[in-house]
């Protein structure tokens, strides 16, 4: 699998902050989780996220937009997370906006896609993900049960191409600067030079993000250093490991995978030499 595989990168973003070292439910940081990509219920200032980006194309260019998030459900000792997905398919540039409503009580929302022509053969695409759930009574934990957590979108174009917002052509810089992204950061994704996919997430990335080939698997801290986290997990006491193992299935698998790593696998995580022209 390519280390720039869009699905794999997106999955790492989906679970960013799901559970943090020391991976124990009793740790304060695991009782106050998910600081990234939380789309709160209607009426809040953070009840939507909006992606705007540039697309080269024409009236035959179509797009699919996928919104993904976690829905938290009551669990013990921590809420469980269920993966959810909403899809707006075959939107044609220049056509009427399309919207997809979704709901898994108590969570409900809408994904709306539209575009406006800003120059010959150039469109500004907008994907707006909004939470239509009612704001519950109670504190942060209750609000999270009605929120779209770790929300992000994947945009794919057919018969056209996206324009990098980080490094647009000089002739398009003004148009790129007019794109309004709210609580999200769109970048080109996939293999370098491909312009068919845009990944928009609340975490700032460069174009064509990748996961290091040396990584042994998800740590829910994918922006951290795998070697350090893996070594720290091995320092947990028996009682701490027992608590981690009992947190949920994902934490248990993480612990077992880390405990089974070989010396050679740790050495691969220690560092890698790459040619500068192969870095991206």
C-alpha cells in the first residue's frame, strides 16, 4: 500500500485524538478528548465546517464529496466511537447545488456542495458540512454525543483537476486567496502530480501528506513520533497496561501490537535516509 494512500491518511486523521498516551481512561487527557474537527450541534458558533478550493473544468466535470466523522455513543469507561459517512455524488460544475442529509439519532446533519465560476475554465467549489442536531442540555461530554467528531471531507474530481491552495500558479493566486475555509485545511492528496483528490481536514498538512513507511500502525497520535510512543507504552506498569487493555478493542490491539514489535522493527522506526529529491 502506498504511504500516500488517501484512505489510509484519512483514517489516521479520523482517529487523531481518539485516545492519547498513556492510553488509560483515567488519564485527564483521555477524559477531555477530541480537540480536532468537532462540529457542534446547531446554534453553536462551531456548528459547521466549510471547504472552498479551486477546480479547473467545464460543464462536464463532476465531483464526489465524502464527509467522514466519528459518532460517540455512551460506553464504559469511555464513549465508544462509530464511523459515519455521508456522500454527495456526481455534482456537476456550474449546476445547482446538491445536498445530502443524514442522521443517526441523536446526530443529524447535511452535506451541501456548490460551485461558482470565477474565470474561464475555473470554478470555486464549496463543500459545507453542518450539524443539524439539537443542542442538548448538559456539559461538554453530552454535547460531544450530539456532535460530528474528527470531521473531514474527501473531494474527488472527474474530468477536471484541483488547484493547490498552498502553492497555486501565479495567475491563480488571487483566486486562491479568496477561498474561505472555515475550521478545515484542504490539500492535494494521493501521489505527487495527481490533482484528482483533495483532502480537507482540521489538521494543517502539506500537499500530498503521507504516513511514514516505517510506521507499524495507528497510535491515534499520528502526528507524533512512533518510536517514542511505542517505547513509552512498554514502560507502562502491569496495572496501567491492564487498564489500557480494558479501555476498548482499539486500545487492546495497540498494546498487543506494540508488545510484539521486534528489535528490527524498532530500528526501522529509529530513522531513515532518503534522497532530498525523493522526499516528496
